[in-house]
């Protein structure tokens, strides 16, 4: 899903970088978002945050909770900044997400919000399990070793 030079519509709006550090992401899913007009205008100006938000399955629907989309000051009818937004997935995927979160102790973490190549706002949700402190230290050690290895290869090569 890399951005290409000939694709002017693809644009990453907000990324949850901390998610990959705090959670072990096992699978991810792309879903649509139901937005109001002023929210879309605000997103076009690139003013949103999904870092402290989460997704939940509630009464047979998938919801994005606590995501921030800045108010659009030129809008006639504004929007609530941190309202619950409905996410669109197929029934089969919704059932799978519900099963994973109920039975296996997984959680749904928003990874990235973006405009796809057609200019439609999309959200990538990760099915994740929380990491313990020792798991975080282990991933830090792996990352540090990778950097050190690359540095050694550059010096010797």
C-alpha cells in the first residue's frame, strides 16, 4: 500500500505508531468510516488523531471510539470532535472480529486513517494482544541490535 507518485488521492491522515510497540498485532483489516461533511473537510486539511482511540463491537456494529477530528471552522453545521463513528465491515468480518475479542482476549486497535486511491476515507484496524513489559523490552533489544548490526555493516563495508 505504498504511496505512488501518480496517485494524488492517497494520503495518510493519522497513524498510531505506539500501537505496534504496545500490542502484538496478529491481523489487520481495512474498513470504511461513516463521516459527516464537516469531518471530511477537516480531514482534507489533515487534522485528526487516532492514537488514543480504540474500536469495539457493540450491538452487532463496529464503532471507533475516542478518535479526534478537529472542528472545521468554515462549516455551517459542525461536528462533535470525539464522537463515536461507525466503521463499515462485512457481516462475516464483523462476526470474526467479535469472536476474536470475546474468546481469545484480543482487542481492536486503530492503526492508520487514510484516504485511499479513490479519495475515500478508510481506517485500518489491527486485531491485537497487549504486550507485557518483558515483551516490550525484548522488541526494544531486537530493534537496537538491528540498528547496531546495520551500523557495523556500514563501517566494515
